[in-house]
């Protein structure tokens, strides 16, 4: 039986199809090129090769978009109609859990899969992404740690595994180790934008915006290619560094020139756009009609069912664009979903609704209600949705609600909390000054 470049057998493969499959997984690893087109060519070369259908299902499912996940279901149906070996059946079983909306269970299934097949890089990367979507910081690190002794520099894909490990270390707060591993990964594979992004996260969490901007400028040729599907998120990170320095004009320019330059409708990139416009709004920047374009792009993805983290970011855009009916549609869908016993239903009930309602209250000037909702909403930290850097928008909105609402103790407490994490940040200094001024006003009023 022919194998992939990590030594995993592939039922029904031809030599040409196996080579195209490896090229597709390489493209998926570094988020460059068109892995789907490569897999389509592999299918032409070997119509009875189930791993092609399975790999395409992985790619579509990782978008977190309703239509793409529906396509992934069709691909799994095609795979099930073909002869499968044990590894291929294991892929299908894990993906079926994902299709059913049980993302944590799917992640656990991929974990068990990789304990048996530690060099199955497709399963490892998809499981890592599920840990990211589920905010499972410990498993972002430990999923990779469990298989790492089975990898070495002579195994194709080793730098990719290091890059994933670096990101897991960062999300667990092991910043020095994360930066070291991430730098090693990009030294071995300069095009690995996930490893580059792991180092960026370290600098973001440590409050090192100047270092972050310098790192990104120095490595810009490797992560900004036209065919790089991850470049928008890395541009978003660079804009965050400018916001931290109070350079709002630079952040807005990056939004226009890089984050929404292509104005596409990819959900993962729309999240970055919503989060950046919302932060700019918190900084007092008038972003104008940008909300309208973004809200239109969000409409096909905000269904209140597939992935509530997306719905929350869609609501930001709908609020900014003044689309109250769209806001209410998403809220109603989330409330309906919240009655389901599925994991997505539980996420909607416990986390998405408090966040969405808190952001709505903030936008509409009900700052006391926003503070009450978002103080509880902060509990999503290890429950669902993205990275520590992405979830920082909750704290920022909460602090702004407390300052605008005259809720001095909360404003002061949050400013002190940020001081402990980012003592040299101009944004921290701004929060401290505003909260201290508010406290002084309260004393004078008393």
C-alpha cells in the first residue's frame, strides 16, 4: 500500500494521487495555495481513494461556515461508500462528531486517533484547530506534546508540529518556551505563518508591541503572499500592536489596505474585521460606512447554530451598521439553539447569549447592564472561541462600559488588572488615568 510522506497508508492511492495528496497537505499546513484544487486532481488520478474525500472534508469543516460544513457532510458520505482501513474509519468517525456540532468530542476523538497514529499530520492539525475553536488551551499544548517524541527533523512536517506546539505553549502562558519553539519552527520553515503567529501572540500577551511590529516587518515577505490564506489574521495582529501604542490611524489604515482589502466573505477573516472595527470604536474612532460592508458579508454565516463565536462577531457588525432586525434575528436563533442539549446549544446558552446581550447593551448605552453581563461573560476564557488575544475584546468592552457608566470600582479594578499584565502599555496608562479620574470625581461628589 502506498503511504503519505509521514508513512501513513492510503487505501486506493496511485503514485500520482499520493504525490498530489502530500502537496495538498503541505499547502494546508502553511495556509498557502489551493489544497482543494490539488485534492481534486488527486481524485481524478485515483477515484477510489477515500483519504482525498476525507481531507477535503477536513478543509471545509475547518472554516466554521454553515455551507462549507454541509459540503463536508457530502464528502464524508462519499468516503463511507469506499473501502476504508482502520485509520480512515477513525478520521470519518471524528469528523461525524464535528458535523453533529459536538466539537469537543470530535477533538477528543482526533486526540485518541493521534495516540494511535502520531504522525497523521492532517488529523493533528484539524484537532489542533478544534482545540483553538473550543478555547481548550491545555490541549492546544498537550495534544502536540503527546506525539512530539514521534517526530524529528528528518520527518516531513516536523516544523509544522513545532509551530502548533509553540501556539499551545503560548495559550498556556509559557511565553519564553513558546517564543523559542516558534522561532525554531520558522527557522526550519519560514512560510509557516502559524508558527510566526505563535511568536506574535507571545509579544501581544507580554505587552511588547514594538517588538511585535518589528518581528512582523522583518518577516513580512514570508507571511503576506497573495496566496496566503492566513495573512489577514496576521495583519490583524499587527493592527493590534498599533492600537496598543495609541496609533489608531495606523490600525485603521491596515484595516482598509489589508484586513478588508479584498472584501471577501470568509468567516475567519470577518471575525478579524469585526473585532478590529469594534476596538477602533472603543478607541473613539469613527469608522463610518465600513460597518455596512462588513455586515453584508456576515449575513450568510450568522445562523445562531453552527458556531456561536461567529454569531457574536456578526452581531458587532450588525450593531455598527444599525441593522437591528439582523441583531434580533441572531439573538432569537441563539435563544432557540440554547434549548438544544448539543454542545453548540450549551455554548449559546452559557456564553454566546451573555456576550451578545452585553455587547448590545454597551452599544445602546446601557452601561450598567453591559457591566453585569460581561463580568459573567468573561468566563468563556476556557469554554469556547478563539485565543486569549481575541477574547481580550471582552475585557476592553467591559472596562469601557465601566468607565462610561461611571462604575468606578470596576473601572479601577480592570485597569489594575491590565497593569499587572501589560505594565508598559500606553493603552494601560490611558485606562489607569481615566479610572483614577473617575474615582476622584466620585470622591468629590461624595
